[in-house]
C-alpha cells in the first residue's frame, strides 16, 4: 500500500524528480515510467547511508559492494542520469575515480561527476570535456559559501562551452536563481510542510514562505500542507522551464 501523500505526486505530476537510492521506493519508479515525468536523476545516497546506518566511525564500509548494488539498481530500472559516489573527504578523490570508472563499466553509461572545490579548476575543465553532465557539490554543506556564488557564471559558461550540462546540487534560492543558467537544480524545500510546518507560495518569479501563526497546527495537517507545497513547486518548475 502506498503512503497517503504519494497520490499527490501522481495527481499533480512533477515534471522533474531527483531522489536518493537510499530513500527511493517502487512507486516512484512506477511514476517515472508511466507518467509525464520529463527528467529523473538518481543520487548514490552514500553519505545518507553513512549517516543513518549502524556503521560507526572507524568501522569499514564495503564501498565496492555498495557501488555494485548501486549499479545493479541503475541497470534494473534503466536509469539514464545518475550521480557518482562523491565521497572525496571520506575515501579520497583517487578512490572516488576508481569507483566512478567501475560504476560506468557496469552500467555502460557515463555518470554525472560531482565537482568539489578540492578537485580544483583544471579538474573541472577536464570533467566538462569528458562528460555530458556535471554537478557542483558542496553548496548545502557550505563548502561553497555565498561569497563563492560569483564564480558560478564561470563554471556554467565553461560547462556550456564544452557542450556539457551543469547541475547545482541543493541550489534553489529563488531570489537569485534567475541570475544563473544552471541546466538543472534540486531542492528539498517543498517537504518543509512535513518537517517544519512551512508553506510556500509562487509570486512572480519567486517562491515565498507563507508566514503561519501556529506552525504546530499546520504541521498536524501536513498532508494538506504537502499537497499545497507540491503544487506551488511544480508551478515554479513550469515557470523555470520556460525562461
């Protein structure tokens, strides 16, 4: 039986979806394959796995086995767009590249490499030359701070000059999003109704949080809140698709 809020996805039909393999459910695969979903991206979920598993710091995780399971899932469901396992600060970039190569051999498809600041400018250029899609990571973790946003234009232009699309991971500040020509971005803000009692509204070219007098009351009715938020973010998807 599907969760109660799932019916809203099938009813309102988001155009683009990103999900982690750690959280993905069969109903979402069904939606992607049977509805008018224009694009789907799959995240490896490696960091989520590390944070939520019973594996404690200092214990070994078999990332080779994790990568194989990830590749098998991609092959089984014919996923076209999927991110590499970008755990540079955990296993080192050299090992990330080894896992990336094996992932691509198993799936016979190029993944989406996720560039981090420590990889440097030249590595970004190299990835843009060798891949059709690249992502910028570290925005949510503040590895890339607001003062670094001024460099986004260079990254975006460099990617496009090499016929490479670019994704901003976790980058949806709608106040300034229009300044940058990312090909895609993602956000979990629409789920704020369930987690924080937040409600959103599209006004013009931005999404605003609606002030509520009693967030606890809103949170109790989170299914209705989620339904409302989902519709508003889909409106914003359609708006951004046109500009």
